[in-house]
C-alpha cells in the first residue's frame, strides 16, 4: 500500500488553488478580448486582427 505524505497533499491542494484562482481572471480577460473590449495589453498590441475591417 502506498502512503501519501503531508507534503504531497499540500502540493496537490496548492496546485488546485492556483489553477482555480487563475481560471476566473483569465476567463474574464479572454471574454473581454473576444468582445473587442480594450484590455491593458491593447496599447502595445493594438486591435486584434479578427476585429479589423477586411482588406479589399
């Protein structure tokens, strides 16, 4: 039988806390990009190409 140490449980829990803690802000950021709302990266990167008018 394998035993799991306390340190492994802490690492496991820390991983999921960080994973779920970053999922919410990342989802909000991605939603803003897909909606075309300017983000803090907009001044440096400009408008996403899929929002630009087509070139004729």
